C-alpha cells in the first residue's frame, strides 16, 4: 500500500502535481474569456481572436498577468512548484541524508523561486519579488524532505520522518492545493471579467469612407506605422494611424457591476 501511494504521488508529480489542469485552464481558456467579456462576446470576440492570430494569443495572458499583481504572484508560485515537482519526479533532486546532499537539494530548490522573484521585482516592485521568492521556496520544502528521505517515489528503504516534518508536509500540500485549485482560478476569473483591456488603448485616426475620424481602439497588433485594433466606437476591427496612448484601460463595467 505504501509503495502504491508513493508511486501514485510520483505519477502525479510528473504532471506538475495537484492543480495542473487548473493552470492549463487559466493559460488556455481564461484569456479567451477575457477577450469575450471585454469586447462583448459573440462575433466581436471571434473577430478579435482572428485579428490577433494564434501566435499573439499569449499577449492576452501576459496582459492579464501584467495588470494584476495578485494573479501574477499566484501564477508564479504555482508554476514554480509545478516545475519543481516535475523535475523531482524525474530524478533531478539529490537524495540522501548527508550534509552535502541537503545543501545541494536546498540550492536547487532556490533557483526557480529566485528567478520568479526577479521577474516580479522587474514588473512590479521588490516587495512582491521577495514575497514571491519566499513563498515559492517555502512551498517546496516538504517536497525536498519527501524525496530526499524516500517518502515520495520508489526507494528500497525510507528514512523515518519526524513529527514536525509530517506537519510541514501536510501544511505545504494544503497551502499549495488551495493556491492552485481555489485562489488561482478565482483571481484569473476576476481579472478576465474586470472590464479592463489586456493591452493598451489607443486614440487613433481611422479611415471611415472618405473621411478620417478619431476613435479609441484596443491595440491588437502593430502594422507599419499604425496599428490593427478593435474599434470601441464602431465595434469592428480597424486599421488606424496617428495613435496616442490612452492611460485608462477601462472598456466596460466589470461583470459583478453589470
């Protein structure tokens, strides 16, 4: 039974641990939901996605993350832990009870948290960077203990765990599961339906018949010296020139106020 549980844990880790399906939904589905709610859904959403083209769909997710520090924080912590579980399940984590092994495992557990912390510092500020690195590092220490002692995955002999180690592992698993399964989709859902553009709004000159008229557009892609964007005044994709960035990103009321 114990070996079967270890094997099941390891198999789950190879997929990124609990919540990996939620992360896939956040990455693949929520950006489309963001587009649909922001521009009004239906044909409008389809026209925007076609104009964006698949290679630019990632821009929507990046815009959602950039405009919400909370979503960026949760996604960074969850992704960091998923990549660590994936690596550990494939034998990338040193095992054993020696001091050298412990130091090597600790050092390896710091790499990804520090990288995500640096990104958070660059795009937000150092406080969010420190918080991200610290939380991401803490939420992998139980994994380090389990793999190092043989209580996760298959080994012929496992070392006994102290009571505090059991408590640490349980607390870490609970916190990681809540972040991935509850906090992440709630944060992504809130950002998707907040009515704010995922990218900059531009005040541009648009050709309407034989006249040039001023319109506000959601920038979809750059083209020459102008842009292709979603014209908020005419509800259509348009080419525009002479654009000036608009500071406000609000396009419509958020879902909870509509």
